[in-house]
C-alpha cells in the first residue's frame, strides 16, 4: 500500500475529527461529558498531526517508517476503527438541516456510559498510533494484531448501542447499520463503509484545488431560492418561444431585464433547476451559475466571479485539463499569491472546451459592483468565452442603461411576475393570515385578486402587501387595506413602480414604529445590524450581536433572542435563508431604501456597531490572549460567533467617527484582548489539512498596530498621545506604518509619518 494513501487517510481522519469537534462544542447540555469527549478528541488530533508531520518529512527510502504507516491503514486497523468511531459520533450530532443548527443548539444525545465507551475506543486507537512514533515496526504490528479482535468488538458494541437508540430516526438507523456491517466484515474491507476513507485521495485533492480558486458556494443559495417558489411559478418563462430557442441553439444569449421586485432571482433559480434536471446526467454538458449580491461586492470581483465559473465547470475533474488547473494552483498557492484574471480566463476556456455545451446563468448583474470597471470586465470575460466555446448565457438585471447596452443584439425577454404566479404565491400563504380569513372563502378570493392586481407584476410588492395584512383584526380592515393598495397601484414606468415600493417600505416602517416601545427598539436594533453590517451575518452571529450589553464583560446567554422573534418583529423586512442560515433584508430595494433613509432610522449606526464590536472583543473570556493551537482558536470562534466579525470589522465602523467611543479605547488598552483579536483577524486556514495555521501570525501586536491596520486616525492619535512608540515592532518586525501602508490608509500614513520617530520600513 502506498504511504501516500496513508497520509491521505490521516488527513481525512483529521478533517473528520475537526467536524466532530465542532458539533461537540455546538451541542447543548451535559457540559462535563462534552468536555471529556472534546479533550480526548484534541489529544487524538495531536498524535495524528505528529504522524502527519513525520510522514511529510520522511524520505521515501525510510522502509521501517513506511511499513509502520502502511500497517495503520486497512481493514480493522487503528485508522479505520478510529474513523468508524468518529463517524458514529458525527451521525448522532450532525444536524439534518442547516437551519436546525441556526435556530437552536442540538441537545446532547449521549449518556455518561456511552461517553465512557467512546473515550475508551478513541483512547485505545490513540495509544496504538503513539506506538508508531516511539516503537519499531515489529512491536507496532504485534500490538495491532493483538488489539484487532478486542478493539473491533468494543467498537461494534458501542455502535450497536447507538443503533438501538436510533430506531425512531430511520436515517441514523441506516447509517449505523452500514457502519456495523463494515465492522463485522472487516476482512472484506472495513473502510468501504466509512465516508472519508471511501473517497479517493485524488478527488479530495481536486476539491481542495477548486476551493482555493473560489471558496464561494452558490449551491446553498440555489437550493434556498428553489424552495421558496410555489409550484408552477415561472412556467411561462420555460414555455416562452425565446427560452426554447435559447435552449436549442448553441452560443446564444438570453437577456432578461425586469423592474425591481419582479422575481428575477427566483426565475433565474428556476432556470438553473431546469437545466440541472435536463442535463445533470450528461457529462458533456456543463452548467454554472452566479448570484450577484450587493452585500458581497467585495468578494465578487472579476477574478472572483470568473474563478467561480472555473470551479463549477471543473468540478467533475476534466482529466484532459486537470494539469493546467493544478499548475496555477501549485504556482501560486505556496507563495500566498493569486493568478491574474487573464490566467484564470485562459484556464476557464480550456475547461469549457472539454464540454460540447456550456450554460452560464448570471443573476442580478445590477448588483455586481461597478468600481474599477468590475462589472464591465466580468461581462467582457463571459462574452470572450462565448466567442471561443459553445456557451449559452442567461442573465438577469434591472433596466440599467449600461447593462442593456452590453446585451444589445441579444435576445431579450422582460421578467414580470405573471398574475397567475402572484395569485399562486398569495394562495400558498393565506394560511399565515388571521383565523377569520381561513373561514371566509370569499375574503380569500378578494385578497388574492386584490393583491395580484395592485402588485402589477411585482412579486416583492405582493409579499409586502400580504405581510401587512397579518395584523388586521376584521374583514373590513382587510378590505380597507386592499382598497389602499389599489389607490397606490404602480404606474407604467419603472420610476413610478419604485416610488410605490418605497411608499410600501415607509408604511412597513410606520408599522414597526407603531409597535410597543420594547419591540420597536428591538426591531430597529435588528435592522441596524442587518443593514449596516459590513457583510451578511449568520443567524447565530446576529443573535450574539443583539445580545451584547454595553459595560458588561461577558455575554449573558439569557439575553440571546430567538431567531423566530427576530424575523417576526421586523414586519417582513428581514428573512432567513434556510440553507445558508444568513439573515438578510427581504430584497435589494430594501437595502437601497435604508441607504437613502438610514440616518432617519438609526443615525448613530456605525458608532453603535463599533461600540458593540469593541465591547465583545473586550470580554473577559478573551483576556488569555492568543490561542496556542488551531483547535483552541476554532473552539473560540465556534463558542463566540461574533468574534470573527468583530475582529475583522470594528475598525471599519470606527474609522469615520469624529469622536472615538470609550469602549474602543478600552479595548485597545487591553493587550491580551488586542493580541487575541489580531490572531482571529490574520489567521487563515488555506486548506483543510493546514496544520498550525493559527500560529502563523505575528505576536507582540498592540492597539496601535490594529488602529493603523484599519486606518482609524482618532485611535492612532489617542494611543500615541499616551506615550506608545510609533515604531513599535511586532514579532515579524512590522511597525504600525507597515500596517497602515498595507491597508492603503493615507490619512493614517500621513499621521504616523508626521511623528518625529516615524521611519519608513
């Protein structure tokens, strides 16, 4: 057996143990038992990392070491049994839906005896793995042979007990049955039933390469969009002559512009779903898709978007061009650099030519950033690819003149919510209205027809109108509201439709302001975070953000709001994407509305966010400074969900404040808290088996470094005024000036240079 495959097995077990570790710390209850199991997993990972390091450093001619490594992998060996044990724990702990993880912590499913048994299994295999580091090959192989029967029986008993307790969960029952089958037929190959060792090393490697090109995964968004549609929605598009002609011919473009809120994104997801169903089993047809998002403009650069297309089309590992893709990876990854847009595009062209047909769907081009010609460059790359390869492009956008001009000469079909689609949407949600509506068939028809007519082709408007009816106490109140909708019915022009939509947002905010004081304050706090955060927040991050209390040194779990309450109090303006567990505004137009009006609703937004982030980073739990291992850092991030966001963004919120909040001053004065925050800011796990990445960051970082990194002049001035040297060096000999220059913060650079002791590195 190739020692390289043993190395791959160790990497796979490390990844599996990392997954299990996250589930263990994310569970609720039985703190003592979770801590014991967590400690055992950490100890086991330490041994695995040592084995991996020695294996990576070993000379291919070291026969004794190679033989030892080969003896660890195979049927009924330490690695296969350890994998089965961890896989069993994962089966019990892994949430079946991502939203399960977002809404509440998973209840701890093991009793004390089960934990004892699991620890015993892991401890036995760990002791054998330690022998590989300290004993010769004969001693190791003798120990493996002696332990084979007893350890295998113990493992089978542990999984049998789990299986017996999982009879109500058919999926868990089946997975445990599979694991047991593997253990009881180990002579035939136990690893065949274990997920991570079943995968070929080359496939795992290939996925890591693709993820390096682009970590963004649009599949979760696609799944969420498809789930939100009503059956039959968008059939008019699929049945249209324009779509059928586009589907039939090679290298054609179908441009589908539409007014704001017309349902362009849902229709784009319907097209992706249709293409996947039609060509999913055809290896000669490639399908790739992108969802542009105004909140992700920083990552949706031309390089990032083209890289993602490359990732999706190369997913099936096109062997004829795999070397070309891997060449770019090998050339730049080790240097910490990225390939140029031209190199990525040429590689994409090579991959695309291996297909007989390629479909590319791009949604919301109007939300793609325009800075530095980003959108224009991206479209140029797509059209260049289309000129060389059989690529069919489907794109949606608002009626933006610049975008419309780029698609001049292409087939165009306006996206507009059909009356039937809107009626179907309303019909599917009537059950959410008060009980008296359910008992009045005539009123239901009035609601369905009234909203469909008033929405006039705008899905979003129908959604807002429907949500506004849920607090109406009588049929008359509902009919009055429907009459108001009719009076506000949008005109023909896009400007008139946007004006009506803006009025609908005004009315929604009026409803929020009309709530009881506590709910009104809570809703505005939520909207402040969702609107003004520098990136989309997960539901867990948002809950922690809302729970921060000024002046406190710890987060009180009893102050964590439920995500259901977060959504309901915002009157339909905030929704949760189930697959990604992201809390966001209902639509891009809502973001635009708040960008125009946010000073009316929350004028001190960035001060509030800067104070909340600084308060969180100052918590006593972080006063130990840097984490000493990767596991410790990952545990810190998992147990403190807002820590990463706060570390990456406190300075962005504080940068333009005229007066520095005292909470920010306090944070920058806590050296250990500053050091811990800088580790969370700078530590990057570049690939799944990247060991010790948390220690590849500078130490001796002080508040002046971070203030310079973010370019916060008021903080720099405050710190220097207290006697800190301007040329303080971190462990990498980097001064605050280095940090400011790296971020391109001119005002901070000038301020630092103006001090007598400043010097250019």
